[in-house]
C-alpha cells in the first residue's frame, strides 16, 4: 500500500507542476501579444503623425520618368 500512496502523491505533484508550467507559458504568450499590439499601435500613431505634418506627401517627392 505504501507504493500506491507514493505513486498517487507523485501523480498529483506532476499534475500540479504541469498546470503551473502551463499557466506560466499562457501568461508569457498573452504578454507577447500585448507587446505586439502596442508596437502596431505605436506604428499607426507614427504614420498618422507623419501624415498630419505633411499636407500632401505625394507632391513632396518628385517623380522620375523612366
């Protein structure tokens, strides 16, 4: 009976360890997506700021004829 009780304790420990590791990885992935979203928002604001400073961006650059 001692080996059965020990194996159950080991099983519960491994299950809890796997749950903790899974939660940690889930939080890391969530944080990664938050960082990506922040970067895209920053890039979008930068584009809007550049567009607001130059009234006609296409007229500002001369076109070359090939």
